[in-house]
C-alpha cells in the first residue's frame, strides 16, 4: 500500500485550486502567496512595509521560484537604479487561465489586501493575453513581451519511452493515439504487464499545457505545421476523441499528477499502473527529475530527492507548441503611476543578460541564445536541448476558442459518485452564517452545470441509523446514471439533505461500500471517480483504515484494472484528519482537496470538477 505523503499535504495548500468563477481567484490569493515569505506583522497576506513601491506579479506556479530570484536581482540592476524610489517585486501564484477569466470579468481583483492586486501579469503563454484582449480590451493587457520559453512535451517514465524506441526513434502524437486505440495497449509492444496506455492531460480552460495539447492534436490530425484553422480543428474531432479516451483524469495543474506519479515511483511501482505519459512543459519535467514534482516554492533548507525512475521528454515528431511566458503591466485602474513605472522597469530588466542567465537554473530556456543552458538541460535530466525540431505556431484567437469548445464535447466521459457526510458534526458553523452541510450542498450544486447529459452522476449520503438497497449507513439520493435533464431535480434533492437525520460518521465503511459499487460498474471508456465530502475522523466503522487501504489500492498496482476508480476526498474542517484522507486518495491515484477554510468549502469544488 502507499505510504502517507506528509510532504504533499503541505504543498496542496500552496497550490491554488482551479477557478471556475472569478470569485475563486480570491480563494487562491488568500490561501497561497508566492516566495514563501512570512505574512506582514499586521496579519496581512501582502507586503511588509519596507518603504518601497510594492509590485505584485500574478504568475503561474512554475515561475514563482524563478521570479523570486529575479526580483532580488532586480534590486541591484541599473533598471532599478533609474527609479526615483525603490521597488519591491513579489510573485503570487495564480494559474494562467484563472487570471484570464478574472481579468475579463471587469471587476476589482478579489482580495481584501490591495497589496496583492497585480501590477504585472506573467501567464505561461500569450494565448491568455490574446484571449483577454479579445474578450475585454487590449489596453487591459498592455504590451506583453515574452522573456523566457519552454516547449510542451510528453513526459514518459524512461523504461516506457525506451519500449517505444526512444531516443533513437521519433515518436508522434499519432503513435500515442495508436496505443490508446489498440485494445492490447502496452501488450502491442510486448509489455503486457503494463496494461492499458494511459495519458494525463490538464483542463484547457485553466491550463496552458492542456490548451497547447489539444491544439497540437489538431495540428497532428491536419498534417500541418502552421496555418491551423477552425476548419482543421473541426476535422480533427474524431482524432482527438480517440486520444482523449486514454486520459486517466483531467486536472487543473500537471503538478498534482506528477506528485502522484512521484510517490508511486518512490514506493517501487514505477508508476506504470498510474500513467504512461504526461502532457507537460519541459520545465515541469526538469522540476520533477530534480525532486520537485509539483513545482512548489522551495523553502530554505528543503532537500529535494530525485525520483527513482526519471521522466524523459518525448518531443512529438510533428512538432511542439511553446509556452512563451510573457510579462506585461496591466492597464487596470488599480495600478498607480508609481507602480506602472516600477513594473515597466522590472519588465525591462527581464530582457537583460543579467536576468536571462538566471532562467536556465530554473528549467526555462532564455530568449537570448548566447546564454548557456548549463548542466540541467542534458540527457541526465531527461531533455534534449536540440529539440523540438519543429515549432508549431500559436493559432489565431478564434481557432483557439474553437479548440476549447471542441474539447468540451470530445473530452472523456465521466462516471462520478458524490459521497456526502451528513453526520451530526456537519451542523457546525463555518463562520459565514452557514453550516458545514450548507457549504457542502451549495458546493455540490455548483458542479452540476459542468457535467454533460451523457455523463453519469450519482449522490449518496452517509451516517449511522440509515439504510438503503446499497447497504447500511447509506442513503441514496440518486443512483449513478446519465444525468440527462435531471440537473434541476438533483439540485432539489441536494437541498433535502438539510433535513436528513444526523448521527455518527462511518467514513471507512461508506467509502468501501461506494468503492465496491463503483468498481462493479466501472468502464475503461470513462473517468470513474468518487468525490468524498467529510468533515472529520471516522467514528463508527467496522472496517479499519488499513483494511480499507488494502482493498481500494489494488487497481493502482502494476498490471491493475483498466478501469480504476479514483477517490477525491474533500477535507471540510480544520479538525479533519487530512492524513487519513490523503492516504485514501493516494491508494487510488486520486487527490485530496483541503477545504478547511470556510470559503473553500463551496469553492474548492471547482478544482475537483476539473478532473472530470
């Protein structure tokens, strides 16, 4: 069985939940600040008062460490010396898609601390600045200028890549699609024990890598290396649908998938039953091989342990898109003239040789080709600095919109059971006039619009003293069946939970009952999952935690089932035993979400739902 991941519990709190609405950006900013600094003395999450102009950079997580060092180097630069007053730059971690969605809403940045309102924005790609310019205004995103880049690749455990002929044989997206489609999976190349070929991709609505991957699929299907059109994307629908069929589950960041793969590798399974290939940026692969799978902010004194089995970069033969990492001064009305001037100085500094020489240390390629890449960009860390041989250009904004809309239709269908704790402790308040159960109900209701009518959705509740056809301590609100037009009816059924009987918490028994039921009906062609909403420790189960882990962990072992059921627990209360919920998630290759903050109880669902 998988060991508990105490280290990962802390990184979950550092990584922002995916945002489905603009309000969730506030959650991210409140829960996650970049660079690892201590909060200000007054308890503010913003800057300490150092007498300088404060500049916040909203950036994707993989650049936080690097921007911290660049911010420190900026203090000693001629660009900083030219300012009338000193400036302090600090990155905050906000995913590219989420920041784009918020900026197009036309509202103030959702944080009580104005020090966290960004002067600069550095998404992973100009795809996002283009989308904001088209949906809002060009003035809002200013004049984006790239300062570093990294290609999108497929990371594969080295033994798996070698089984496909790497590094001597070029591997294409078509080759990967063929493995997805082949009923023999890895058996088609003589590796029966590895089972089905499995891919991990992120949700293109919030992730640059996810968006780039669906565009690369369309390029591959069209046979083009430039000039991709909306008609090409439409024609690639069947190709992409097959490719999506071997996705294990989607997510908001590659870091979550890489963390699970890392732990499986360290525990001796080499991750082969979990995933075969991960669509990711080259810099994320380098971080993984250094021992930082989720690209979190490395704390002083932290020791990184490289994985036992490294990932190697497969640069698709048909070409790769690049994340071109722009930086721009926002044209938002909250940016003061002093901040604008300082922000422009920092953006100019990023183009200098002094800044460019820092980039390779963090796995990013400099724009200045005279800057040496150093020892990190070598085969020892799974990359080839001479690749990719073909660069796929960024399509027009309308083509990108067509690709995102298409993904909504061709993404892998899901079969999801929501298992809700209705024990007595769920009546406890969460600090905003609602009970924990109120938050759970409202959070679950917000997920319904995400599902297609063909997706299967079920809802069970658990506590002692109730029973149903599914067993003791289980109340069935809705069986796991296609949602169809039942969204409004299910919304009403969730409201009924407010009046349900409240007793003990048979968490382990309920999870096991749900897991066994979902395993019996799981299909390889669906993402099969259980979302567990619980606020505390088990109090009434006959099943022990060790027995539960042993029973639910079988499918993640090498050669396991081709239709695994993954569990995604949501920890509701500060009293919740997150180590237990983490073990449950780890055993099935799922992910735990921390909603101990009052706001997160109903908002974190947006991050969970990105997996399906």
